[in-house]
C-alpha cells in the first residue's frame, strides 16, 4: 500500500504527468487500484510486486512532485492464516 502526498497539496502536476506519460511503472510492478481523498491531497494506491526494488524505481519517476509512504500489506485471508498458526 502506497500513500502519496501531493507536494504543495497540488494534484495538477501529478495528473498532467499521468496524462502525458502514464503510470511510469517498471515491468513487474502491478497496479491494482487507487483512491484519492476528497481534498485531492493524498492518493492511496495498492500495487503488487515481489520486491521493493520495483517500487523504488517507480517512486523515482514521481518523487519530485509526490511524497511517498510505503507499507507492506496482507490480504485479510493471509492475515487470518498467519493468526491461525499463533492460536
């Protein structure tokens, strides 16, 4: 899960770049879905990959106009399976 904070709370540079160049994700980094807060200051993206290298490459294409927080997440099913082993 990636939290993007648009620099200067300005989404326009992000949407312009996306319109002109696309997602700019390297091969192997899979976009799943995204949500933008109502103020248009933050975007929450769900991406899939086997490692952080591809995420770092993707971030380098955007970090001049976006600040990033990256969180590894599990599906609810995966979390339940992990907890089952602890019970």
